C-alpha cells in the first residue's frame, strides 16, 4: 500500500537507489566532519555516522520494493501478445 502510494507520487526505484548511495556518502562525510568538530572525539563521531548510515538499508529496501512493483505493474498494463 505504501509502495503503491510512493509510485503514484512519482517516486521510482532509481530515486531510492540514488538516495541509498547518497546516504552512504553522507554517512562517511558526517563521520569525518564530526571527528574534526566534536571535542568528545571518536565516540560522538561514530554515533553520528552510524545514525545516517542506517538510512541506506531503508532506501535500498524501498528501491527493491518499488522495482518489484514497477515490474509487476508493467506486465499488468501491457496488452497480451497475439500470435
């Protein structure tokens, strides 16, 4: 139901996959940025990087679900092949 709504709003699997890779990059950038800024050091930087890094599997799962929905929806809308 949620995947259908996301698809109807125009979200495609490619968008979710791009968000997946961007969140991985943001996680690494956040970790390096926190290492330099935070006076508490590594523990705080690790938590910040891990928090953002947890988004990647969610976006990947949404991308997979959308890809399956798009594949199934594509076959439903195509007319049957006549010989």
